C-alpha cells in the first residue's frame, strides 16, 4: 500500500510540474497557425501513445526507473 501511495504521489507531482512548466513557457499561437499546430499535436500524441504502448508491452515503467536515477546521483545533485 505504501508503494502504491508513493507511486501515485510521484505521478501526480510529475504531471503537475510538467503542466506548470508547459503553461509557463508555451506562447499563444496566432489564429492562422492554430490549425497546423493542432494537426502536429495530434501526430505527436499518436507517436506518444505508440511509444507508451511499446514500453508497457516490454514491462518498462518510469516509476521503476526513478529510484535508479536517484541512486546514480551523487550528493549535491551531481551525476
């Protein structure tokens, strides 16, 4: 149960941080560029879903990679 709680918390924090970053740095598009951007967004989303599907089929998990990344870091944030 503790592992599930940790994973859900990590997922929520990751998503919140990404959304804050994305909203902070993404400038609004002019009206004449929105249709092309939407089409490119759909294309990228399809690629994301395909990559996610491949990872899940292989049994790969971002949440399992996080402790490995933290373990590799030296004290003081050095890698």
